[in-house]
C-alpha cells in the first residue's frame, strides 16, 4: 500500500511540473480626445494579454482587435476587460470605428538562445600571440 501511495504521489508531482502557467501580460489602455494611450503596445509571441480599457471622455468609445476577437467598450469611469493570446509575431491593429482612433500591437518573436560548443567555434578573426 505504501509503495502504491508513493508512486501515486510521485506521478502527481511529475504531471504537475508539466503544467507550466502561460505568461500573462496586463495592459491598460485609456481612450482620450486625442486617441488611445498608449497608441502602440509591445508583447511577446505566446503571451496571453489581458486588456483593461477605460475612457476619459463622456462619449462612448471602444477598442476592437478584430484579428483576435477582442471587442471592448470604453466608458468614462468604468473599466472593461478581455483576454487574447498572441501566437504569431507581427503587427495587429486595434481601432474604434465611432471615434476614428487607431493603434497597433507589436508582437515580438521570442529569442531562442543559440548554443555553441567552444571547441567547434571558428577562431577566425581572433587575435593570438605570434608564438602559437
């Protein structure tokens, strides 16, 4: 019985380690008379982005990211929320058709570290003493 319990707990630990939480970036956007603030957002590919949108003007506005099915109302004194996952690098537009405001979300490609083996590196262009 103890062996069964131990193996069960060990397997639960292994499966729990595989469930890494997806990174979440929280972004606040304010709609003003001049447009969106900020007008440009930067995120990394694979991130889940949580948008918080509000307005400083009385007229109703919105924020639409059509490519990711995000449709948010922007009303003065109220905050609306939505989430979207940006899986591909590139630029995605957001806008409001009633106020003619627009902006962009820049999704940056994640850098993959390049691993090199020191013994296999080319030593061309590296200074060495004349005695060698």
